[in-house]
């Protein structure tokens, strides 16, 4: 049987997680700002449905990388609050995932937007 109370509770917890990210994680707010700018640019330049789909997937890819990075950092801080070289390597690697996602998103954005900007 579907438990609506449990479903609403899990939805509430997930929403709280996103609110935490918005309030306490500067990089997440930067990604939000850049996503909004990209979407406004997409509307202004009237990109195609397919390009908009790719843009949404790219934005989601960056958000998910940032969220996973934050979760891993928080777990490691809880389990090992003092400095440890191996913990640093893990944190650097997960931050690298976010950087990779951001760089890929820049290339995808350039492929979508640059041709349209030059047509203006």
C-alpha cells in the first residue's frame, strides 16, 4: 500500500536538503545563478527544443555533481574532522568532478549559444 505520509515526509526531507544547499553552499548558489542566466539567454536566443533539452540535462549534471560533492564532504568532515591527507585527496577528487561537470557545461553552452549570438 502506498504510504502518503511517508512519501510527503521524504519529500519534505529532500526539500530541506535543497534549502540547506541554497542557504549554506556558496558554489551551489553560483551554479543556480549561472543556470538562470543560461535559461534567460536560451529564451532570448530562442534555442530549439532539442538544445533546451540538452541545456537542462547539462544544468542537472552540474547540480548533481555539486550535491554529491557536498554530501561526500559533509560525511568525511563528520567521520574525520581533523586533517588527513587521504581525506584531502577524496575531497579534491570530488571537487574535481564538479569542476569537470562545469567545464563540460561551458563547452556545451558555447556550442549552443555562440552560433546564435553571431547571428544576432
